[in-house]
């Protein structure tokens, strides 16, 4: 047995050794989800928000054959401007490590790395899900299966409205993934607070979410929880405003034959252009909001453990 290919940032290592709260953060949102320099600025603000709420942030990425659990400010800056970065999920993380390439971790890959590092909570923007037309394309994000396998609580603003949300909720139910909306009955849809669909479960505090996380481990259930945290009201783009924009972007993706890993980055970029930056401003606010909740859950898990 050789050691795990993990490198910890010093503050993350210290926090984990002392059983203090840590929040994992993904890197695909930096390299493929937002343009430079907003991606860097957001990543820095998200880390600061986690700290301000009592936890240590651990941004995760693959570099030089190692999984980095926490990035130095210099590494974060380099990643935000790097070209030729792989977007890695469960399928390609080992290959990326073996080839010594730079890899940005999606929700699925970040969950795998967080679990290896002993981190229970992870904050992102929105998870991947079942794409519209999946009955023909079979495009279903590996994020969903990962939620059913890997014991990490993932805080997201629901699933992106570019997806087929009813089918995404159906698949999550089939896979046995608890989907918990915070403080409301509706399942949120990323840029909008209400998808028009009910969330399967509702909780009103970080303490309840932490208790459910620990309970799953106690009764031996693998897999994580999806916490659907609605975007703050002041930052939301209402459903009737964003829906036609999404339809346009989807039609363009279809006409241009965009497929596989390119679909999500393409749609996010087009929606950014079509809303003249409004979608990005919302995206940044919802990620900050998720960082705050994830920190509160991590604090509660440490307290209750
Ligand atoms: N959330 C965002 N922006 C993003 C993503 C999530 O606000 O760019 C990324 C995540 O890394 C997620 C991925 O895992 O998009 C989903 O990609 P796909 O649909 O190809 O599985
Ligand atoms: Mn996909």
C-alpha cells in the first residue's frame, strides 16, 4: 500500500487533525463555470465567507499527480487563469492524476476527494443533473450517482434550471439521495428561489441537517445529502425572466451540436452573455450563501459528533 496522493494546505491539515470544521470547495466552477477575473474573486470571497462562519475552506484540485486539499493563494490564482485544465469527474480523476495533468474537480470528483480527506461538508453553486432530452442523449451527470455513493453533505442552490428538474428529482429519489430544501417547501432552481416543484424534504436549521448527516452514518447508509439552499431574494432572477434565456441557450447548444462535458460550461457562458452579466452576479451571490450554510453545518457536525 502506498500513501494516498493527497497534499493538504497547512491550515486544513491542522483543522482536520483537531477535528475542527472544514468545508470542501470545488474547482470546476472556477475553471469552467465563471470567466476570469470574476472566477478568482469569487473563489477568494467564498473562502473568506467560510472562514467568517467558523470553518476552514479547502478548495480542491488535481495538480502534479496529487490531489490538493486546500490551495495556496498563488495556486488559486494560477488555476483561475490556467488553460487546458481537465474537467474531472469519477471517470477521469485517476487518469488525470496518473498523467500529471491539471484537473478541476466537479461536484462528483470533489465529493470523492473530500471523503478521502475526511471532510463531511462541501459547498458549490448547483449540481449537475438530468439534462433536457436525456431520454435521447442519455446525458445524466455523474454528480447524481456520486451523491448516492459518497458520504458528503453537498450544499447547492438546487439544480441548474438548464436541466430537466423533474427528472433530476426522480433520479435522486431512485438513487436514495435525500434532497432537503432549507426553510421552504419548494425545490429551488439555482437563479430562482422556486422551481415550481416541491422539495422531497424540508429542514429549517443547520443543526437538523448535521443530525441527519450523522444519522445516515449511524445506520450504515452510504451516500450523501443534497441540501437545496434557495438563492437570497435580493439576488434572484425570477423564473419567468430566466426561462426564455435558458430556452435560447439550449436551442443554440442543440444547433451547434454541443455535447458531453461541454454542455454545462457552454450554457452557463451563453446565459451570462444573454443576461449581460446578471446571471453571473446571481451565481456569485448564491455560492456565497451556500458557503455560509455549509460552514454552519460543518460547525454543527463537529459539535454533535
Ligand atoms: N455549479 C456552478 N457552476 C458550475 C458547476 C456547478 O455554479 O460550473 C459545475 C460543477 O462542477 C458540476 C458540473 O459538477 O458543473 C456539472 O457538469 P456536468 O453537467 O457535465 O456533469
Ligand atoms: Mn453530462
